[in-house]
């Protein structure tokens, strides 16, 4: 074997990681692309730029390695939606997971028996992120585009079509559309009827191990003719694979732009009130959990818009983390609800808003920064607690994402959750997971996770006790402020 390449088609960038015969990373490549917010609630990207980034990653890795990979596995961000014609030409920009213009539609569905039945069948929470809600919005507000569309697809389907000229969607991506029955692995007819489409408007579902040879691909160099391309799964599911978090009692936790907690399960984990997601990894495994909207983006906002930092550099982060590390848990009574862009799990409320509570003259920039990090960790702990209620005890968190470079943030997470923290691949869990998964789908032996002996953090029991009291107040704050948040949202939109 020369090497395996995992490619993660993310929201902000596409990243590729090459693994050798020992499954250790060799080289990587990453290319970014912009997101447009033309109006409040809109989050759009040009899929053609993402395709160019995909090709650029392939070319750069091949150039660095001097040869083509034996195998390519694909990962991609969830909940995107593109209307395309019969030649897979976009009829407009892609709606990303963060597009919230269908929030009112999601809100209506949550109040109906039909909506709850669709959640229980599909495992996809009723939220504006869902392609189901996006389709209903498009039908009601962009009727010409809706009628003209040959297919409604995700970004991975778009990439796959550019490669092999076929409309295919793997079960993992299908299972996060709100349109796919995760119990029967077929398109869910009641959801299709609610969206106003037939299954012909969607791609053909295939297994996550579905593969094609590079020789059949268009737009690729002859060097890739013998390379196998495995369609793979979603970025969240593959982050669990890359984080080696498939065992009972172990959860994967990722903080990037947004953040998520996920566990592996032999069956879907469904709850009408908290609405955890249950997405398919393969024929034997579901990845269940919850995602929050506001992870690293909240810290970026604080530094740029509140602290007026013109250029957010590594030195800026180092100074901020050093300052906040001097403060005690609870930020001297300052709490932060991190709902700057509304929230997904576990409150599923697009009209919620960010809130600093308990502000006094004693509070400094360091207090704001620490309260913000604590708020993000409280929100993730809220998701984690809900999962544990239906899955059993969770004792260990495998963490990844850009935040792992901050020892103080990791310790705050350990102290709030009370869990053992194990650091895994910093920002490459989904790409590495795609490589692992593609190798396993071809029958290769993947190294079993070893018991970690380094990069492990343990909670401080005293700090965990202090945080437990603040956590109860954190949860109650949203309940108390919810109606005021909604009222304010309605005033702003009137």
C-alpha cells in the first residue's frame, strides 16, 4: 500500500490527510472558501468553489507524496442543500447547515404530531438546519427554482457527481436530511409528501462503503485511474471513527466553528423533548448526539467585535487564555448563554440569543472571555447529560478540534463535565475518520485504540462541584429568558 487519503469537505474548508501503511498521518492539504450572508438568516456558499478546493487538495497531496493514493475516503458537512438541473448545474447557491431562514417552518413542525412522527422515523431533529425544512421554505418562497430543480442534493452528492456523473447519496448523509427512514433505510414517504417532492427528486441511496474506481471519474488525472474512491459518511459520524470513540461509555466531542457531542450506538437514541440526532454510520452503527451552533465562532466574535482585536493571532489567544486562567470557576458570578446564532441541541430554538448575566463593575475582559468558554462548555454538558439519560453513563470524552490547543479551555471542559478528557487528532478527526473508514470497508485491519497514557486530563473535583451549582443556574436562565428572547426577535424582525 502506498497511502490512504481521507478528505473532509467542511463548511469553512476542505482538508485532506494522507495516512501511511501504519495509519499514521504523513502530509495534509487544506483550502478555504467563503460563506455569504446576504440577509439575516441566510448562509450560502458556491458549490463550484468547494469542488475546486477538493481538486486542489487532491493535487497538493499527490504533489507532496509524489504518487497517487491507493484509496480515497470522503467525509462531508451535513444538512447542505443545492437545487440542480439534470447536468448537476446549481440553480443557485448552496444553503449550509447554518442557514436559518426556515426557522418558522421548523417551529411549526415541532408543534404537530406529524412533525414528531417524522423525527422519530428519520432521527433528524426538527430545526432550520434540516433539508426537510429548507425544501419547504424553498417551495413556499422560491417556487420557480423549486419547480425547475431536477434534483435536491448535498455538497457531497455534488462532488460525487462531478467525479462519476451519477446522483448517489450514502445512507449517512441521507439520514440527516429529515427525509430518510433510518429504520428501513429508505426515503420516508410522509416526509417527502410534507416537502412536496417525490423520491425521483433525490439521489439514489447507497451504502456508506459504496466505491468506484478513479478510471471512471471525470476531471481527474490518469495517475488516479487505479485509485478506489469510497463514498464514506458525514463529518460528524466519521469524527467518531477518527477520534476512536466507538466504544460504550466513550463520547467524541468536537469544538470548531460550532461544536458537537456524539456517541456510537447499535440502535437509534430518540427522545421527543431533547431531540438528539441518530445518524447512520454503517449497517451496524448509529452515531447519536447533539450539536450546538456556537463554538469557536463565539470566541472569535468576542475578540473581534467586543475586544476590538484587529488581527486575531496566536499571540492574542495566548494572552487571553493566560489572563482568564487566573480566574476561579464561575468567572466571579458572570454567566454566558452562548446562543449568538440561535441554538440547536438541546433547546432547538432559532430565536434564542446570547446573554451575559450577572455583570458587575468587577468584571474585566478576562471575565468575559472565561464566562464565554464556560458557557460553551455548559451547553455541551447539557447535551452530554441528555445523551447519558438514554444511553447510559458516559465516562470519557475523546476531544478534537482547534480548541484542543488551549490547555485552560480543556481543563474547563473537564471540570464542568466531570469526565476524563483524552486528546486525539487536533483538527483532522473527520478526514482521518474517512481514511480509517474507507480502509475498513475494503477489509483492512485498523489499529485498535490503545489505552491512552498521555494527552489525558482529569477533572478537579472541587471545581466540578462549584460548576455544578452554576450549571443549574445556566439551564434555568434560558427557561426564564426564553419568552423575552422571542419577543425581542419578533421586534427586530418586524
